[in-house]
């Protein structure tokens, strides 16, 4: 009976360790995605701004004079 309790406690501790490890993995994954977004914004930020400004200018010149 004592061996059974020891096995159960060890299994529970191992499960808690896996839970902590997966949380760290998810944290690293989120940090990697955030870093990728920052790199993409810095790399293509000027191009995206130019596209939005062209779109805004074409809308405001063809519309009822509303600004962007």
C-alpha cells in the first residue's frame, strides 16, 4: 500500500513537471512570434505606410472631400 502511494505521488509530481515545461514552451513560442512580427514591421513598414497613404489619397480625392 505504501508503495502504491509512493508511485501515485511520483506520477503526480512528474505530471506537474510536464505542465511547467509545456508552459515554458508556449512562452518561447509566443516570444518567437512576437519577435517575427517586430522584424516584419520594421522590414516592410515603409512599404505598408506608402500603400495605406496611396489608398487614403485615392479615396479622399474621389470622395466627398473627407480626410483620412
